[in-house]
């Protein structure tokens, strides 16, 4: 977890950048490894569910589903991290030192405020134009809150941010950062992050609703990658992500 970028702005000044095709190829391999790990664990959990699911009531079944999803996401994040992008002792030390600086917390607050402003702006547009915006995960989360509330809060606020940041920021964006191509990293990892949250044909809304929510998730991914790069600590985007999800969940509950 205590992982920082190799350097705040990638390779040392004057070092040649890695060719774009090479870093994109490594990015694809990271992604494939994450996908294989996710599918393998999800398949194992699915087989267990088939074997024992009949003995579970609705609450226990939802709890088991959250546990299975958590394990699959953990595998997807840890497999490429441990095998291809493990943090060095120097990076761990740098991440901890960065978290102790007041400026790191200032950038975290600024990033969170920007993300909240974008979310509130989209809500205002929704209310003004009557778009009926609803994120694809809103209804499933609301249903899980009714049957397994504590587990749902733990997953949404704590586990999902840790696993997503480890994969998307440390492993995937960090590879572009180390290669001296952060701009390309912002675009590709941001598009991937947004597409996994809102994807045309799979989302509940129409094309306009999906596009607006997709852009919001893209902006969120770019903001989290930026604060990771700016602060030098993976804990910065993790904590911002946690706070963002906690506020979103509180608003969903009518806070």
C-alpha cells in the first residue's frame, strides 16, 4: 500500500522516454493479468456459491456476494502489483514521507473539493434539465444496503478504493508515469476507469446519461492520478477516493 511513483514526475530530467508502443504493450499485459486473476477468483467463488448457495438466506447471500467481489478485486489488484509493479523500499519510504507533509493533505483536500464540485454541478444539471441521472451501481448498492448494510459500507468506503487505487493508479498509471508519459496515462487509465463504471449498452440510462456519468468518472480518475503524481504517495488518492465514496453513500441515504 505504501507505494509512491518512482519520482514525482517520472524519469529523471534528461532521461529518454519509453516509446509509447512499448509502455502501452506493458499496460495491456498488466490489464490482462488483472483480468485473469479477477476471473479465476470469481469463478472459484461462483462454484462455491452453486454448492452452498441454497443454504443461505438473502442477507447471507448478499454478504457472500460482497465477499466474493472483494476477493476478486483484491486478486485483480495484487496480481499485477506483486508480479510486475511491486514498490521498492525507497518508494515505500518516499510515500510515507509524503503523507507526513502538510502540502500533501492540502492537495488531497483540493482534489476532493474539485471532485465534489463536479458531482454537484452534474446534479444541478440533472435537476435543471430533468435528465434522471442514475449511476449504474446505485440500485445494486441500495439493494445491498437493505440486506447487508455494514458489509456494503465497508466495501464501498474502504475496500473498493484501496483495490481500485492500487490497480489503476499504482500499477496502470504508475507505469506510464515511470515511462515519462503521464499524459497518455491520464487518457488511457481514465478511459478504462470510466468505462468500467459506466459503459454504453450496460448502463441503466440512455446515451446522454451514460456519456455525462462517463465523463464524471473520467474526471475522477484523472484527478486521483494527478494527486498521486503530485504528492508522491498512493495513500493520497486512496484517502480521497474513500472520502468521495463515503460522501456519495451518505447522499444516497438522504444525508
